[in-house]
C-alpha cells in the first residue's frame, strides 16, 4: 500500500509539473505612444529634459516616450527613467550644460 501511495504521488507531481510547464506566460504588449509634454514642467523645460535623455542615452528622440501616467521616460520600450530622476540628473549635469547648452 505504501508503494502505491508513493507511486500515485510521483505521478501527481509529474502531472502538475508537466501542466505548469506547458502553460506559458503571456507577454505584455507594449504600446508606444508619441512623446507628449507633462503638466508639471513647462514646455521649454520638458524639451530640455527630452534632449538630455536623448543625448545621455544616445537614443533618437523618436525612440523616447514619456508616460504621463507613471511620470517616466521610456527609451526603446524597455529602459524606464522617472521624471524626478531625470530632473535631478539634469540639475547636476554641469558638463552637459556647458557642452550642449551654450
């Protein structure tokens, strides 16, 4: 009887593992929205931040999306940087300002 219980247990474990491995994870679809300005920063400041992100990530501006709901920049659909982080980095980027904002 003990062998029968272990045999059934082994079959049940194999069945559960097989079923769970066969069901795959659904990949989230990424919607790329055009860059829009935020209400928290002025249009000029937003333009400067967009240029800053473009230069520091070496990504063209058309590959940078601003997600207004999450308040973050998304570069190439996978690199996320919050607006607060970008503003903080921009404020302390003296060399960038000296080079690109003459």
